[in-house]
């Protein structure tokens, strides 16, 4: 239960911070940033359910949920590393947010659609961008969820006497 509670608190705080940076700080997310939020949108309710199941001694579903949360954050770690590499120009990013995009036309001419670039980090702290910090936090949450799933306690009533 402690692992699911820790994942719940940190994942909730992280996604709320991302939304605050967007809505209060004016940092518009690029398409890769938005994709990296999916793991949090899944993990927050899933870890809450896993925590409730742990209180009720339901082992199977809670353990499966924590495994899925761990896998989601593991994939998110890879996505954050990929996005960080795009920002550091170690490799090319997707065309729709790294410079190549199609102009949108309408009756009056070109639609003025801002393109939020994936290959430019608008903010860094201790050398890491939002994507870099997402990779670090996601790796930590993947480890916590995996540890919690591995250490999930069986309820006493499930043991058979020989």
C-alpha cells in the first residue's frame, strides 16, 4: 500500500505541476510533452485504486495495476529520454513539432497556428528540461511501482494449511 500511495502522491504532484507550468506559467506543451502526460493520467487513478485494493486485502488486481503503472512509467522514461535527445539535437524529432509542418489554409488565407517546437527546451533546471525531469521522475515512479508490486503482501486468509 505504501508504494501505491507514494506513486499516487508524486504522480499527482507532477501532473499538477505540469498543468501549472502550462496554465499559470505560460509554457505551452509540445506534442511530445502532451504524450508524456498519458502515463500520469493513467497512473493517478490506477494507483489510487491499487491503494484502495491494498486496504481491502485484494492482492491480484492491485498487484496487476501496480505492474501496469510500472510499465507505463517505464515507457514514459523512454519517451522523456527521447524528447530530451531531440532537445539536445542528438537525434531528429517528429516532423510535426521539429520544424516541418503543413500550413493550414482557409477561405481568408493561411491560418495563424502557433507551432510549439519539440526540439527547443523553453526551461531548464539543473541542466534538465521538462522532458529530462519527466524521465527522472518516471524512472523513479516505475521503480517504486515495480517494487510495490513485487512486495505486495498476501492476506493471511489465502494461505492453505498442509
